[in-house]
C-alpha cells in the first residue's frame, strides 16, 4: 500500500489578497481534502502541518513515505498566476509525481503561468522519498486568492487524483449523499369546487404549470 506524507504550509504570516486568511490556513484545508480522498482510495497518509520543515522531513522518513508532498500557495507581484511544481531531478520519480499532479491541477486552475521545475529547496532534497512540491496558485493575486479559498476541496481532490495516478491506484470518487426516502407519498389538495367547470379550469392551470392532477368527486 502506498504511503504519502502531506506537508501543508505552516506559514501563518503569508496573508492572502482575499478572504482575510493565510497560506497556513488554506493549505491545511487543501491537505485535509487531499488526505480524505487518498485514504478512501486506499492510500496510507500522514499529515504534518505546523511542525518545522526539519521535523516534517524527519516525520516523513520515520513514516516510510513513498512520496513527500509539500502543499503551498505562492506570491510574487500580485499579477502572476498558475500552479508551479518542483522536484529534485529531471528525469526522476519526483518529476513523474509532479507531472501526474500537474495534469490534474493545471486544467482546474484559472492561472496561466504554469510549469514544473527542478529545485533544491530543503523539502525537495532532504526527504528520503521522492518529492512533489506543489505551489497550488498565487495568493497575492486577488482573483486567484479568491479561487483558492473557494476551491480548497477541489484542489485537494485534484492533487489526490494525480498522486493516485502516479502510484497506479484507482481513485475512488467521493460518495454523494442520497436523498432520504420514507416510501410514503404525500398528496396536496389545491381546492374544492361546487361547479365542475371551475374544477376543470383549475386542473388545466395546474397541468399548464407542469403539475399532474385529477378531479375526484
């Protein structure tokens, strides 16, 4: 069974251009959605949210992760947008994981500046497992910050889809709640008329409005 360590940003000082929120809060929500999607698909997950990046890497190694996934949002000049992903080497397993996640997240994102790059960030080079480092979107751009806040579940699900694809695991869709049924039928009476012509007139109005009806004496 595949094991994934999710490392959402702990950067509480990175304020969003929308929503009076922070990178740490929103990335925590994304990681929660990703974890739920991965676990229902049979992937074992550990989430390290607020520890230091040094402790996160230690936790990931002790967990025996097969993939290390930092989840962040980005900032530059308030105008740039689009997901960015980072891996240690090209080609490599981290690059393959980045490509799989990118294929799911990039079409979902409203941004246009999208790419996968090599990097030597601490959480890219230190973990024993291959790393797919994800910058989901730019939070200093008001439009994309709003999109992140309103789509944390969608982003988390997209990341999970990509991870499942990387491992060759079948992604299990989220079950939709079924409407409650009692087996009973409840009838609504519109009116009672002393003159049949008036009853027929009301019945025609009901049917014209798309409702079924009948006259009963």
